C-alpha cells in the first residue's frame, strides 16, 4: 500500500482485486481498470512505493504475469509497465520483500523476499536498487516478511525481524529474526543495532517517529 503525493488517497494492490484507491476524505474505495496484462498474486505480497518527485507509484512484479513492474499515475488514473529486475540481478520472482523510496539516493530499494529455484525455497540475499530516471536495476542479508522503513530524512533505513532460512532440513520450526539493523544509505554500510532483546517475528508493520522505532504485529 502507498499514499499519493498529496496524501489524499491510499493505493492498494489486492491479491484478487487488483489495484484500488481509497479516498481519505470521502472514505470511498474505487477499483482501477487495468488495460495491461497483470498478475493477481495469490500470495498477496506485491509491495508498492511512491516516487515523490513524479507522484508515480510503482508495483514490482504486478504486471505481465510477474515479469513487469506496474506504474500507476494517480493524477490521470492511468497505468504503464516498465521492466522488473532482470535474472542477472535476481534469478527468481520474489515474494515477501520490502520496497521503499530513498530520498537521499532518489531511487527505490528492494530488499529480501523468497521464491523458488528448481522447486526449492530460495531467499534473496541482496539489496537491489531501481533508478526510475534510467529504468535500471542494480544489485547492491537473507530475509523475507521483514520490516524496512526510512529514517532521518531517508539517510538511513531501519530493518527489523523477518523470516530467515531454516536451520535444518527438513525443518520443523520457522526461523524468525530478532535483529535490528540500520543501513547508511550514502555509504551502503550496515550496522547491527541489537539482537535477541525481543522475540523474533515476521509479517510486521513498523514506523519511525523521531528517534523512536515502533514495531507491531505477529510475534514468533
């Protein structure tokens, strides 16, 4: 889900309903008619983010059966498609990833997620950057279903929790992370802030308010 540039509407991608808008003033939902071939991901884990410089909202893997990225223009209620990441950057279609805008880098950061390679679960080990001005993807931790949120004007990214690869095969229990990381967006260096102080969890929501990081949702 993403908000429009003027913060008057929410834009939501649903696993069965496709693209919808929610008007905060009128509290009315409106379905957006899509002309392009799109995917209705049964996982329901197609993320989105706003490019505040253009007002466009991007949905990785939401077009052309997952091979394209859907771009929605709230001003005209029209959509277009740009290529999603190539196989040289990420070799499988990921689900449960984070996708956020970096104000400092003027680009999107795509991190984590899981998919399948030869019918085996695979984790995305890379942070991937998408530069909308050049339509380019580049590969910049193994996680899925985690939380990532910008902080300090976009100069930092905070990552918490998520599901990690299971420790044994066959695995009986899911392996949840309790680690809290901070990424310096300028240098792309990671710092481990804490680990083990709270229970690991996944599929969570989070925000940053001043110097406070707030997370809520599913516990381990």
